[in-house]
C-alpha cells in the first residue's frame, strides 16, 4: 500500500483506509461528507486488490454509499452484529445524526468503528477547516450514561495503526470505537515513515463457534447467555450468525435485558447489566494506546495535547527552551485516559492543555476525571479553522508564566 516506503500521503484518511484493509475491514457504509469522503474513496482503491477470496476470486468486502448518515451507521452496526469487521466514516454533522444508533450499539454490545474526521462546527460551520471540537460530544455520545472508547491519532503512521487497531478493540470489548482524526490529517499532505504492520493476528474477542460453545457449556456447567459475565471481566461471549450449535441463538436487545437477553424492566436487572458494561469499559482503559511522553530534566511545566497539534507543540517546546523554560510533554492517544495521565499532571507545578477548539474540551475531560488535580491544569485553546502554530503556543505559555 502507499506509504509503506515513506512516501508523501494525501492525508491520514488514506493511511486509515490502508490500516482498515489490513485489519480485516469487510464492510464500510457511509455517506459522502467533507473531509471524510476520501477514506471511502481510498477503500475503493485498496479493497478490490487486497480483499478477495484466493480460491474463488470473489470479493470479500462491501462498500455501501448510504442515503444518509443514519442509514450508514445502521448498516455498519448490522454488519458488526453479523460478524463482519464494520466501519463508517463521517465528520461532525454526520456524527450528530448517528447518535441514537451508537447508543444501540453501546447497550446491545455490538462492535463497530466510526472514523470521525473533524471539521469546524457546529452546524455546517467551516467544512474545509480543521478543528478538535468533537471530543466532549463523542465522549458522552447518545442519551443516558455512556462512555465511548476513543482513539486519537497524532501522526499519519498512527492513522494507519489505528485503522486496524480500532477493529481489535471494538471486537475485544464489544462496543463502538470512535477514531478522532481531523481535517489537517484528513486532507493535507504529510511525509510518513514506513508503516509498521502488526506481527500478531487480529483479535476477534470472545466469539464462540460450535466447538467453543460446547466446551464453554461443559466448563461453566451452566447455560450460556449472550450478556452473561462468565469470566468476571465484564465482557460476555457472543455467537455469530451461521453457528449451528442448538444453543447459539440469542436476541440482541437495545431495550433493558437480563443476562439471557430476555426483556426486563426490573430495576435490579438494569443496574446489574449497566454496571457490568461500565466495568467492561473501565477494564479497557489500560488496553488502549498509551500516551507518548517526552521529558526534560528538572522541568516543572507540563504540556498535554492530542492529535494534529503534535508538531506545533514539539516546535513550541524548542522555542520555550531557548527562552529558558523547560517543559515535559504528554500526547494523549486514547480516552478513557491511561492512569499515566494523572501521574504526569501531579508531577508538575502546572500543565498546559493545548487544543484546537474554543472551550478546551480535552481540558474539561481532564478536570472532570481528576478534580483533585484540576488546579494544576490550564487551558490553551484556540480555533480559527487553521492548525495552531508553534509561535502562538509559545507566546501563550510564556505569557502565562510571566
């Protein structure tokens, strides 16, 4: 695929498409939207070459241009339920339309990947300008209490990596995974290093076929339930259509259900199921991509960022160094946050959170998760549709330190 020898790529969407193909992506449903359209278009280039049955020559994938984003996410979730590695790509306005279906996948525990190439919002906003304005929306997406698993690539190489890794995480934890890229990665050209292909096989999670189910029934000495936590990690086992075992059939419910997918409005049943899902996602915290940390000896100032602000922060740190201000830097790559994030915050007198939005959305999530350390955080946020510059970041931090 393009980029494997260090070529210039027309954006992270190309890398994401390559990663998705390598990761076993079998279904993409989407509706064209700037700046995410090129992801589906690139899949159309790679899939015919790389996703064919070697014996029959038949295609082993489907790309569907849906009539709108509601249909697109519905198709992707249906494919995920059917056992395919399924995804959709969109931007902010399309993501807004997908929220009800995402809640269904969250509670029914269906794996699906959503690639959000962020642009300036709300409303139509500036569709050809970049932003990091979808983070808080995605974190709480859907009504009710939810927690989405979020990946945030900070390089084009990571766009490729998360293109396949998102599928592994979605299937392992049986939940939607949202990848937050942005227009700067999605449409601009970037020089890349050689992509690193995974050495281990794809992780399909707790999928039971006939022999697996029979062994599980013998081992647990009880009936199998689609939403039953047998191992204590909050993740149930699932069967897929085509399993011929007489006990493999089950309902997938978006309504309140017990361990056997039976409908229930018993409050205790609801709490038990909902708490299990929360425990499952809490356990996912340390399975998500770890933050990148760069330290300088004696630094009392920390900088936290994510995504495409990375190059500007790296240069800004050099400029601050020249002014006698040493800084440590952490680039967050996933939400929920790794436990290393709080350690980083607590290790510094002050930590500046740099991001491309008006309200400081990453800053808000950090203060919400670590209220006891909130006094050590300071917001450095700005959005005019263009990438942040190193000079602007340096000047803002320097002014705060004076």
